[in-house]
C-alpha cells in the first residue's frame, strides 16, 4: 500500500517520544499529523525511492516491451504471467514513488477522495504483483506435476481468463475504501494509525489476503521441490543400476537454491510491512514503530525492482528475444542513418527473426525443459 503515515496529535517538527504519556486518546485534525519523518529519515527514504523507482520502471518496461514485440512469447501462458507481473511492478514504481514522496517529502495534504484514490492505485499495483507471482508459481507447479498434459490444461485462453479475474479482483479490493469502506470517524481512532481514512477492518482483510497469497506461493514451490526430489531419486536409482555416474548437480538441489533465493527475497520484503499492518489493527504502535514502518514499506518497492531479475531475465527464451530485438533496432538505426546520409546508396534490408542467428546454450534454465529432458532419458 502507498502512503505510510503515522497519527499523532503534534506537528512533525514537534514529535517527541514520551513513554510516560498515554497514547490511547490521540486524534488528528488533518493529514499533517501523519507526517512524522525527521529530516534525516526523509533524506534516506527519498534516496531509496528515487533510486529504486526509476530502476523498477525501466526494468519492467523492458520486459513488457520484449514480450509485446515477440509473437512467440505472447502466445505462451508463462510469459503472459510474467508480463502481468511486469505491468503490476510498472504501476507500483509509478504510483508508490510519486505518492510516497509527494506525501512525506513535499507534505501534500489531499482530501479524502484524492488520498484514497492514490492509495487505491498503489494497493492495486502491489496486490496484482503478488497475485501475478502466485499465477507464475502455479504455472511452474502444473509444468512439473502435469508435464504430459501441461499444454492442454493451461491454454492461452485460460491464462488470459485467469489474468482478467486477477486484475478485476485486485481493482475491486483496492478501491473499496474509495467506494465507501472507509473509517467513519475520518482521521480519529479507531481508524488506522498508518493510513488516513482507512478502516482497521479493511486493513486487516487486505493484509490477510496478501498473506494467503504468499502462503499459496510458498506451498506451490514446496510441492515443486517435492516432485523434483522424487524425480531425482528415481533417476539416481536408474543410473546406479546402469552403472553410470552422476557428475552434475542434482536438479532438486539446483531448484532448492533458486527457489530458496526467490522465497527469501519475497518474504523478506513483504513480511516486515505486513507485520506492522497487523500490529496496527491489534495494538497502538509507538512513534518509533510507525517510522520504522515507512522504511519497511520501501522494501515492497525493492521487491518489484528485483522481480524482473528473478522471473524474467533468467528465462533463456526472453534473453534471446531481447538480443534479437536489440539487433533489429540497431539494424533499423543504421538503415535510417544510411538513408539520411545517401538515399541512393542505401543497401539496408529488413531483417526478420529467422535471419538472426539463435544463441545456443547448453544450460537449460526452464524447469519444464529440465523435466522433459530427463523424462525422455528415462524412457530411452
């Protein structure tokens, strides 16, 4: 979610910790009482946002461009899910960075409608990002557990339908506060002390929704590792009976390392912010905890900047398509330059994907390729 605000009855320059004074009767007259970051904290958080925001935007825009420009990738459900993830992270980089900086650094005080609209945009972006991660994990699960019927079970039509359902659900859930599920007392308790105008019941529901999605992602990857371990165990038995060696690293160990890194980053970026949200529903946070929540919230943006590296650029087909697109753009640029210099001597011709030599590699980065390869070896 977007603006990370703290409710106090003092102005930002007057905020002081007072352990002896009770905090149960705090109230807010306007949005300025939520802006409690110190000057040093504003500098650090602003630097993080200004660094991670543009990087996230450029990375995910590049992934979207490659998928949109390559017909073969657009037809595959796996890359539709990756494209959905990239689109959600593009929205997250734009909505979160502008809203966060506008509120905390430039101290812009919007009315309830404008504020909830901005907050809904950020909530939609992050909800769709986690939802797309779930669809990606389910795609990999089907690829492993239903390898023989994978293409029949997950068609392009079904993938598009699942994306339509995902985005429709996240848009509706994200803009529920704007549609009326807001705090009845405005800025005063029992409203959220992290988000102005937000009902604590809504905050608890949204946080639980994201936690459920994360739990399903963890479960999907756990089942993939279990299947890979069983497959490798059977392969080891066959190779031992045949007297062949097993020089390369086991597939389940490679998958465990890859998925362990993915899940560590995912949980590490999301769990701190979600923990503060749940605590905001149950107890009254201290000013220190509320300021710490602002730092934890930027980790969600960092996760969006890492997603293209973990899910998109690790795919061999997408890297090949990226190099092919770069080659075509370079050729087109040379053609235009040659045309501008001497139109009569222009010898540039259009180059298609088939004219570009494919980059060959012995490494199989696709999980489905690994499993299919070893299944063929077993049958032989």
